[in-house]
C-alpha cells in the first residue's frame, strides 16, 4: 500500500515520536506510534524495522521475527536485515536459524565486522568452537578492536580454555568501552543513573583519595555529589532515571568511566587453601543431591587481600541496572583478572569430580548497599556455580544471616533463561509456586568472609537478608564463577 503526501507527513511524525521513545527505552509507547505508521502504509520499511527491534527488546520473539521476515522477503539481499534477524535468534537460543542468517549476512557484507560477531556467536552456540574463534578474530581485525568484537573473541577463548587470551581481550574491551577514549557516550551506561549508583561512586572516590592522595578524586567526588543533589528526594535509591543533557555536560564525560584500575595478577603460590580436604569436599557435594556444599577458609590470605584491593579500588562497577541498587562488575566489562582465572584453574585441579572438564563461562562480582537488599530468586545458565564472599566478618551485624539461600530443586528443564533468571514479579511468583508445589527444601548458608558456596547452577537461589555496617569498606561483596553449560 503506497502512502499519499498527507500520509507520508503523518508517518514521518509517528516515526520521530517512536524514535524519541526508543531513546528513552519506552518500547511500548514507541510501538503505539509505529503501529499508527503501519496502518497508513503497511510495508513501510523503517516503521517495520523499528517495530521489529522494539518487539525484540520486549522479548516478543514471534512478532519480531514476522516483521524481519517480511523485510527480508521484500529485500532478500539486505545484509542488515539478515544480521538483525541473526541477533534475534542468537538472543533467544534459536541457534540453527541464527547460523543460517548470520552466514548469509557475512556473505552479503563481508567487510562488516558486526556480521562476523553474530556469526561467531551462532557458531559458538552450535558448538563449532574453532569456527567461532576464527569469526571473532576476523571481527577484531576488521574493526581494529571494537568492544563487541573483543567480547566475542574473549568468550570463544574461554570455551577453548585459553584464559590468558580471554583475560587480555576482556581488559581491552573495558578500556575501549569505559576508558578515557571510549567509542561512545550514548549508551545507557552513560546516560542513566540511580541514587544507589551515585552514592557508591562518591564513597569509592573518597576512599581512593584517602589511599592515593590524588586530587582528581576530589573533583570527581564534587561532580557526583552535585549530580546526586539534583535528584528528587522522593526518588527510590534503585530507580533508574535518564540524565538530562545539561547534567551530562556538567560531568565532562566523567560519569561511569574507568578512572582507576590495577590488575590482580596471578600468584606464584597456590591461591586455594591447600590445607583443605578436597576429597571430603567432593563427597559432601555429591551427598547433598542435587549438588551443594560450602567451604570455609577457601582462599589463601594473600589471595583474599588481593581480591579485596581489586574490588575496593578499581572503578569497574559499571553495571547498576538491578533491583535493590546493587552494582555489578562483569567479566565482559573488565572483571577478568588473571588471579580469578587462577582460582578457576586450581578448582579444576583439586576438585576434578565436580568440575570435570567444564570451561569457565562467566564471572562477576556484586557490591551491595548496606541499607538495601540483594538478589531475588533465580537459577543460572551453567552447570556449576561457585559463590564466595570477601568482605570482613566484622562488617556483618548478624552472623546468622547475610549469605545465600538455596532451594534443593532444579529449575524445570523446559524453562527458558528469562523464566528462571529474572526479577519480574510474575516470574518470581511462578518460581515461588514451583518451589512450593515441588516440596523444595530451603538451605540457608550464613555469611562468612572467605566462605565459598558450591552448588548445581540449576538450583534456585537468592541473597539472604543481610544487615551490614554502613561505610564503603563494609559493603557486602560476593564473587561468582560459573562453569559449564546448563
């Protein structure tokens, strides 16, 4: 259906309104305008593409797919449409379809590194690890080290147990994405904030000024305090808001960036506490079906101290879009210290019946506000979960809590990732109903510094209620390593 001149004006207005809402992450509102545009011209390519992308963002896979396939039917040699559909299929675990369209995208646009990134991901999901690495390496070379390409190659290296290459690529990605010369300031990490995020960063800058004496942290503290003062007193600490352009300008691109970083290198000494009875740990894990145990005095004192320094000083806490305001340092954003990979390697050496030949597939750390709470019920997309704590015990005001709650029932095999790993109220209610109907028992592991909890990643778990002292050094910090695939 062709549009007349008046319809064209209205369509363009609808698209402008839609783009505005997309920039604000208001995809539902954007779709309202896009649907109006498509009523006026049902084959309008831009409106259909934006609709497909909004539906993708909302997780409405079938509708998004329909729009993309219609675009491809009208223009089968459009590499961007093929690439976009490959992203959709990769994101929602339709790996064979993702591979088909990623290969077509690369054949149509062999110089576009983004196409090679999706091809790498599709190969990896289809267990073609050598092809996945080669595609990611091609993307890195074509893009001169774009963050997306570096991330793709790093994850391929992990699957091949090449942790040295993975660590280097993750750190380079951090520098490219969050460093002084970052490629873009328009991503949501740099245009949104919360009171909890600003409060943490102010505390960290004050801590760094105290230990380094560097006056730049005074400047950063003042900038962030001024930004925090502009937020409504009625705003909840964990509410994410979009920053106004004037507020961003006042920050001089200093918000949520890498201002301080020192790597935690491998130790020449063992990092696990080798006085442990590792055989007994393996037996405990197997005896508590379907796989749970915990280990006290997990790491050497030197390793715990090094990790404390790494987490307290480095300004790598870029991830803040979480309920309850906790912050994350993610592997793909630079939380990839050689020391952490050494822990993973030693675990596989000393606990082979648990870790088998599973690759390390993910790592992160979370840091919590003492006045807020932690992570809701979820399971992880892995085989084995290792979760350990590094904040000193005297920060914990209740020695019987503050750790981890685990239920001894696995997430149903047919549930997808968005069903077992989400904080959405309806999904939390479904998880609770499943646990109650299946007769799941709750196991509470109290908080202790240098205590590691090792369990089957399919088990639902959540942060226990905690009450820690105020103050930056007292913030509860946990580190998680995931091994193998669900």
